[in-house]
């Protein structure tokens, strides 16, 4: 299986590197990496789904907006997701269906509180193997 | 990570300069407060490059400053200070940070170590029950949407009006606990939704509530004016900020600033430094929104201070007055302020960004509270939970050199991941307990991230600012009981 994501260190915070054969997979894996920091991905069941739309001025900031939208949903509605169908993705708009459930203290262990995705050291590259993105998260 | 190879010019044992010609585009030199050993560890990261990058920002005056507790942040380093001329300079949300008005509040008591030590477990449990903390914690105060607008505009007074604290607390809070210019119209629905349930919560990460014992008094006269009279006296230190609310405000406005950078043709070496002219609509909107978040944070610390007093009162069966639980001071250490400073012998209105830095105004300054006019504004410098914290005061030298600013804490040295790999939460807990420090946390594994070895020694940090003269150390206290979110 190809690499999906890695977690990297940053002095005050934490970072992720996500991979994808195509850009859709990259966005999906970045979201998975985010939730892997919050709780155990295996502990999340696909009980409901939510359609999300995010827009921004370019691909880099779209990735940040996408992650920030998921962080916002977790902070306010306590929703955890572990499956993402990216239905459409352009340079400045993303439509996705996210599968998961609400946080349940009896079932999920919270690991880290992620508060924001940042532009610091943000990298989104394409190479022969596909796409790769690095994002630092504020905790 | 490559070691930083840039040039540094030694000014004296505590001051080092990054010359303006280090990088084309720097508008002022960088000035770093550090001793030689600290400088070596700063070179291990790209922190000093960030100090140089901040010097690119339009309107910056004086220097781009680095305090001794500096570490690598987003765009701006944490522990950085930069002042921009309001006339033609910029404001940058990155120069404030995500946790707007993260800060510390210090309460004193008339209790002694001998009175508290036998009941520390009971006290910490009471505090843990009474002060909502931890990941996803929700507040005990229910705030309606309408009340939220009032809260954003009134700051700490909003809580005092509801019986959570007194007028006296406001007198010893930076800005009286309310930054002017707050406009709830500049706050997104998202920010409000994140803010409503989290008002009056400690949160997680490096935030804490600590019961401390005074261990050393360096300046008995100044200390006594703050009500710190003897070694063994019990203090309480509260460290928290604006929670998800501040983060959303920062995220929302960074997005606006992204557009502003191209609109105003600002050339930046790092995207996270996104900014807009202070006088532009984008700059003014951010200032108005930032003030809302700053006020939210003051409400937060005001509520927590009140519940702290309640808990002490319950455990010791005495009123908070009888326990002498007065507030010493409350400082913001992530904020931007419009202030007047003297530069090259002329008065200038500047926007001072303090990101992981504390205001340190001297004796006699108009914004130093009346009760501290003679000694200068108290500066509160928390260390990690295994070492100690300091109380200091602002000085005239800080006013002249650093726009009245100084350090804010110990400064992280190890990443959270590296800290977790080097030590386990359970071991940290046991080690601290063996040294007489009681810890209560809702998230044991994350305790490792806050272990002493992850931080610089705050004693070294305070010694640098003391010897450099930008603040003067007054007292030192060690932890006895800690609540970690």
C-alpha cells in the first residue's frame, strides 16, 4: 500500500505530511492525518455523513481552509470523521462527503486538541509519485 | 533542520544584533536578548531567521526584537516584539498569535505553606471540580448570543457585573480587563459558535492553574507593595487565553490579510506574516476583532479567578477576604496594542505586537495602575510545572529599548513529539509527586509534553532580562499543586 500520511514534529506544535496519487486523495489523507492526531482513527464509526463545501483563492489555501473547517466542526459539534469522499476539487473549491460520528467519551480517547491549520512551512508539491503536502497545526 | 548560520554582532553579554544588511529587504536590524548558551540553542532552529523576516514588515521602527524565551513560531517567532508606525505601518495577526490575549493572572493569599500543604490534595480536587479544564471542556456559565456581544465589548467587567470578582480586580488587570475598540460586528458566526460554550474554561495544551509557594524574595520593598510579604506565602497563577474563539478570529482574519497583501502590494518573505496597513479597513477590522477576543480572554481569567477563590474558601472554611485573596496583576502576552512611544526624541504612535512577550511599563507610567505607580507594572513570568515562576516589574530601560516589553515564560525547547518520546506522562506525574508537587490532569499522556526537560529554564530567561535591565526580578515561587488542562 502507498503511504497515506506521516506526523512530524514542530517545536511548539505538530505537523502532518499527506500523500496522494491524485489531488483528491491528498486532501482526503490530510484530513485523515488531522483526525489521527485527535483520536484513534479505528475508533471512529461511520454512523452519519456530512456534505461540506469549502472555497478559497488557491490550492494551498484551499487545503488550509478544508482542514480548518474540519477543526471547526470538531470544536463546535464534536464530530469525528475517518472517511472522506472528495466529490469535486478545483483550484478554489472543494466538495466532499465526510463519514463519521459524534465524539463519545466512553468510546473515543482524545489525544491532542488541534486549534488551527497554519500557513507556516506549508508545502504542496507534485512529483512523479503523485502529490505531497506538509501542514503545521496549532495546538 | 539546518543550523542557522546568520551573522550576529555582540553588543554586550545579553544583547546580540542581526545587522540590517543580513538580508535585503530588512527595514531595521534584529535585536536578541540572550546569553551565549541560549544563542547556541536558538541557532538550532530557524527562529533567528524569523526575527530577520519580521524586520521586512512595512512601518517597523527600532528593531525586530527577540526575548530570551524565544522559539520558533508561525511567521513571527514566539517571544518576539515588533512596533509599527501607525501612520504607514502594518498590523499582522501572526504577530499576535492564534491564542489572542493568552496571558497570566496572579492571586495572592495570606495562607502559608504549612497551612496548605496538608490539604493540597483536597484543594487541587476542589479546584479541578470547580474550574472546567481539558480538551473540549465547556463552561459553567451559559452565554447567550446577545450576551456574547456584551462580553466582547466589556471584557472582565462583564464577569464582575455578574458577581464573578470585584472592581478591585479590574484595577490590577492590564487595560482594566477591556481593550477598547472591540466591535462584535467584525466577528464571524463561526467564532461566536466556538466561543459560546468555551467561556470560563481553562482549556488544554500548556494552560494551567497552579498553587505556588513563594521561595525567594529578591526585592522586599517592591514585593511588599504587591502583597508578597514572606517566603512560604501561597500564591495562585492562572494561565489561559481566548480558547477556540481567539483561534477562529485569527484564522478568519489571516484569510482576509492574504488578500490584503496583494491588494496593498506588500512584499513578504513568509506567507504566515500576512498583514495589512494599520489604517486600512482590513487592519482596522482585525484590530476590532482582536479586541473582542482579548476581552473574551479577560472574562475567562476573571471567571477562573473567581472559582479559584470559591474553592479556597470552601476548603479552608473562610471568606476570600479572610484568606487575603487579592489579585496581584493580570498580563496579556499575545496581543497588539496602539501605544505612544518616544523614538529618536519624538513621540510616535505605534502598533506594538507582543507575541509571547509581556508589557513591562515602568514606575510612573500613565498605564501603570495607581497602586503600582511607585514600583512599575508587575510582570508575571511562568516557568514549567517542575521548576518555578517569577514576578518582576517593568523598567524605564524597557520603555527606551523594547517599547516597554519583556519575556513571557520559559520558552519551549523540545517539540511535543520529542517530549513524548523522551518521557511518559505517568513518569512525569510520579517524579513531580516525589518532589511534593500534586498534579491533576484530564489527559495524562499529554503531561509528558509539558515536562521540565521540554522547556528552557525560566531562571536563565529572567536573569537575561534582569541583567539587560528590561525588567527587574522581584520574587520567585515554586509549584505545590497544578491543574493541567
